[in-house]
């Protein structure tokens, strides 16, 4: 719809203007609504979060159809641009072509494709078994994505997992340069180092034209003022904070209901049911009852 085109154009404009885009992970339309209300600039349709929502590890088990359904439902409920985490692109460059058609139609404003082999293994696991595909093969996937998009404002973001795979900065820079040459609009550099030094060093060494995206989950001391001071970074993704917030809150409330022997003590501490009615837009239902249920 028209709102999707507007949000795609606004995401590209935001980034071209040199402003930092603050993007929050979400695993449901409801979490997307809450991220929008909190003032984020975009939604990260996270593969990790959706996998966790189904109680599954993030190892290419969630189907494209299931992830697309979430993206579509988010686009219905939020006007924010959606940055879709499409992992490895569900196969080779031929699979990427189909994925780009589907995600663009579903209302995504951008996709992030990573240079890992399918099936992928989640990035932040300490002893994760990480395997990358050849640089040329991944560049072909990026070229396929760029050639397929119908809307020029749809962003193709290339993610290199070279640092995650322990291949070092030189390999990460070489891959990032190749992906930029293949037409990527941005480069996502991921790191599981507990401190920002690995990513900071990469960003300082980056000589490319396209801006950088980071996901500072493992190195939380990299706050927004530090990101701005470093420069070249146009997007920060808070990659798993919606599902972690949900788990924190549910664990706490469930445990206390059992401990208290009822809901009497927790009740005033959680949002009232009226807040859920508001998020569901029950006011529109009431207004329509008055108009149409005669
Ligand atoms: C995700 O949220 O699915 C990501 C970020 O890809 S991470 O889990 O850190 O790899
Ligand atoms: Mg992911």
C-alpha cells in the first residue's frame, strides 16, 4: 500500500541525510506497535526472535512463509519501515530472487542477507559452528537482490559474518568491499566480542561509500553517543531486546502468581486489560457499532 512506499522512501531518506536510524527487534505485530510507540525509526523482523517465539533455535528452521506472515502482519499494524532479517536468503541466488519479490510485496522496506552457508547457525553462540559461502557466490546473491527489487527505495543490506566466523578484519573488509561493489546499499558488520573494539576497528578501517549497520547486542557499552562519535554508522539494530523483555516480564509475573497463590498481588503491577483494549483499537469497534449496528 501507499504507506509502505512512504516508509521505504523515508528510511532511505533518513539514512541518506546522515541520521542514525534506531531500529528495535520485534517478533509480532504487537511488539512492532510497542516499538513504534516508544519512538523507534524502524522494526527489525528478527529471525532469532521469531525462532525463539516458537521455542526453536535460530538455525534456519523457521520457514520463509512463516516469517513473511509476521512481516505482513507487522506492516498492517505499524507504519514504521520493516527491516526483514532473511538470514541466508533461503538458498542460493535463485532463492533470493523469489524472496525479494515476496518480501517487497509483504511490505518490507529493507532486507538483510548474510554470507553464511544454509542452514545457518545463530551468531552469538560462544562455540557456534560458523561456515561462510564464497565471496563471489554471496556477491551473486546481492546482485540478484538488487536486480529483482521493484522499488528503488527498497534497501538491500549485505551482512558479513567474517568476524563472527573468526576470519579476521582483513577478510571482513574484503568481503564488505565486494558486497558494496555488487550493489549493497549498506553493510552490516556483526561481532560477538564482548567489547566494541572489534567493530570500532572495522568501522575506522572501512573506506567504502555505503554506510554501516551494527547490532551491538554482545557489546552493550557501544551506546548511541559512541556510535555517533565513530561516524559511518547509519543504523543501529537492538537485535533481541523485545523477546528478552517479554521473557523477563512473563517469568516474573508467572513465578509471582504461583508464589502468591493468586493474581491479587501482581494485578496492580501489570498493565490493565484496558491497555490491551487500546492496543487492539477497541475504540474503533465501539465507534463502528454506533455507526453501523442499527
Ligand atoms: C537476529 O536478531 O535474528 C539477528 C541478530 O540476526 S543476531 O541474533 O545477533 O545474529
Ligand atoms: Mg537473524
